[in-house]
């Protein structure tokens, strides 16, 4: 009973640890966020939305129409509207080409870096003017790049090209939530390991408990994926209201939470590894047959068994079939789990060779 309670708690803590790791690495790391913003810009839906916004900001349709009417002869004044539409279409097409250029990408990275540094300043306790006005994505440099390509002079007044990402009245809630996730990251990860180890240690049937530990990680990973999907649907609906911006909003959510999905998949894979180890250490006929078949290598040539396991892991990682979120840490965890599994199977195989099952 105690083992089940500990493993159930481990499932909940795994979710918190995953959210903390995602917040710390993808939301609070400026370099990582700049990389993420670059990935966003390569998405076709976001390119279209960005191009439409920049062209609208650059080409003030009512103002252009009024100027055309003033400059055209009275008989041609009705053409002001269609000509304005043509200017806007030209700006939109040009913006899409400009967005794909390297010069625009560099400006985009710097813009997102500045916006993210604003966010970090607020989260870390800046309560001055920045906190009151909110976090602003200043796209005026991007407007300058587009204006230079088209050959017009952009306006530099008001809020043209300035997107308010977070308002000042919402930043306090965001600050508290993000700081909480960041602060509990390492503590929740350590607690997760303790709960998993304790849940297996106190169980009367340790192979079965090992399978329960794997199930806890699998359930946690699946829950994270489900919550990501449900939350994404809600956020996208709120932001786009099923309008023209929905594809861009969906792409933004998908890319911005990609690391969270990777963490969830990694947890699922680790859970499957633990479950497989529990099955191999169990008392089923199939498990005994596998142990008898591998006993000559496990017992007499353990170095060969370790080499085979390392080679299989390397192939899975290089082939992209095994998630490596966390880089070297993920690979190290895989190696430690595989090594512990080989040692446990070797010990069981030795015991069964000495005392064969009746």
C-alpha cells in the first residue's frame, strides 16, 4: 500500500518537474527563446501573419487612399481604392520575401532577445516603468527593413510596430507562476527520484513495483501531452477567436511548447524501459526463457552484454528513435538505467543457474 502511495505521488511530482524544466529551459532561457523564435519565423502560417501585420502597419490604407484622391485628377479619383489595395498587396508579397531573408532573421532575433530580456527583468523583480507598461515586442526595426525594400518611409509615431505581448496588469500573475515553476524545478526532480526509489524499495514485490514506477512515468507523460493539447485548444481559441490568425496561433503554441512535449515523450520512454526491466526480472515463463537464453553472455561475458546495450542505445539515439531532451543528461540516464538493468539481470541469472527453477 505504501509503495502505491509513493508511486502515485511520484506521478504527480513528475508532472511538476516537467513543467519546471520546460519553464526554465524554453521560457526563461533567452538564448533558447531566441532559437524558438527563429523556429516560429520559419513556420508558413506565422510568416503569413507577420507579413500581413507588417504590411498593414507600413501601409495605412485610409491615409494612402486620401493621398491618392488628392493627387489624382477628379475623373480618376474612384481608382484610389483599387490602387490602395494594390499597394497593400505589393507590401504583403514583399514582406513575405523579406521575412525569408537573412537580414530580416537577424533583426527578428534581436527583437525577440530584447523582448525576452524585458520579461526576465520583470520576473526577477523589476517593479518600475517596465513592469507597469508590460512586455513589448518592438517590430519597428522589421518595419524599417520592409520599408527599405519597398522604397517608402515608415512612420515612427505612436504604437506603430509595437506589439504588447503582456500587459502590466497581468505581469504579476505571470511572474508568480513562472518563478514558482523555476524554483521547484530541481527540488521536484530530486523528490521524484526519491519517491521512485522509495516506492520500489519498500515494496514486497520489487519487480512489480519497478513496473509501477515505469507506469507512473508513462501516465505522467501521457497526462502532460493531453493537458498540452487541451490547453492549446483553449489558448488558441481565446487568442484567435477562430479567425484568420488561428493557424499562426496554433503554430505558435505547438512550437513554444515543443520542449514540453519532448520532456513528456522522454518520460514515457523511461517508463517503458523500467516496465521492460520489471518484466524481464519477473517470474513469467517468457521472462525466465529470456534470462536462460541470455545467461551465458550475462554471467560469463558481462562486458559483451554492456557493449551490446551501449551499441543499441547509440543506434536509437542517432536514429532519433530515443528522445534526448536535456542532451548529455538524458543519454547518461539511459546508460545508468541500462547498466543497472544488465547488473540486475546478471544477478538473477546467476542465482537461477545455481538454483534452477523446479
